[in-house]
C-alpha cells in the first residue's frame, strides 16, 4: 500500500514581524525535524529515536513528531529544556502539555 502524507507547517506561534512564507520556510528546517529525518534513514526499522535539545520544542514540531511516530511505527523520545516527551502511536506521553 502506498501512502502519501503532507504535513502543513503551523506558524501561529512564531514571530509576528516575519512574512508568512518565510515562517513556513523556517519551520521546515527546525533541528528536531532534520534529526528525525536522519534518524529514520540511518537506524533499523522499529528502533526508537532519542533526541536531546537545548531549547523548547515548538507546537509545529510537537505535532509533526506525533504524526511521524504514528506513520513510521516508532517511538520518538525528545528531551527539551523543560521535559521529556515520548511520542508513540500518534500520542504524546505528556498529553500535549509542554
């Protein structure tokens, strides 16, 4: 079965003084999204991914990680400056509180 998923970046919580197109462009290159992409292509299927950040995770990345965890069937563990999130089966262990 072929599946195509389109993740549309949500720029609601970003800087107000930047054009919408620029906000969306920058959301695509957040470090945690790039790290997940690299982890998915460089680790065996089914292996959990663990990401450690020194900043907080934005809402768009949080939502993206839930969706990615559901699609690829992997657990994604993210530790940011405030807490640890476990994303599995499309859910966050912190019940979307961050």
